C-alpha cells in the first residue's frame, strides 16, 4: 500500500469508493446515508487542487497497475487543526489499515505544518465510526470544547439531516511543534 496525492483522473474512482463505502450503512437501517451521493467531481477537484486530497493505492511500486485508489481522504483546516472531511475505504480493501494509514499520514503532515490536532465529526453508534476512531487515538469532544468552526460544521450537518442519528465531534492531539 502506498499513499499519494489524488490526481484529477482519480476523482471518478473516489466517487465510486464513496458509494461502495456507503453500502454497509444500509444494513444498519441508515438508508439515507447509503444512498447519499458522494461529493461532486468539482468539489473533489477543489480539494485535489489545494493539495488536500490523498489516496491509498494497492501496491508499493509506481507501476500503473498498482496505482488505482482503494481509499481516500479529503481534509480542511479548521481552527488550527486538520479536519478530516471524509475518509473512505472501498469495502473490498477493508480491514487492511488503509483508513488509519491515511489519517496517520495527515497527522504527520499537519504536525509538520504546526497544526495542533486532527478533528472529525462522525456517527457515535456506528462501529466503524466513533468506536473505531477512539481505538486510533481520537477522543469525543464535550460541547464546551467545540471550536466555532466545529460548531459550524455540525450546524451544516444538521441541516443536511445527519442528526437523525447520534453524531459527535472528535479530536486527536498532535505533538507540539519542536517536540517531533
């Protein structure tokens, strides 16, 4: 497995990964999540052009046959932290540590840029969401800990209908600059 920047030609594949990764939500009765459309190509292109889209590809070589994305992560910077906007792994590549590798990659880059942590919002009761993120070092933020940017993200999620299921904001602190 190798992580690289997303390329323009990858964007339709990222949408395919997102659709496939949404299917397991159907089994939990979260049909609306399973049926939710992935980010538009134009949105993914903005992340890609800004250097905020990463893909995991199958294989360690630079050969074209091993260069097809099987997972991806897009991120923003929110209130001094790298905010994981989306991380998705194709179900055919699940349970291989790809999501964690992408998050760790972002953590290394964010720490090098002097950011203080990684944040995300997620479903609290979905096994591959909040419980998973807790296992890889994230903690749930209490309401008073939420930054203005995280409050805005949660407001937008509520407007999108995501609060039909319990959601939480989570954070993983990064080592302070100079201690790496």
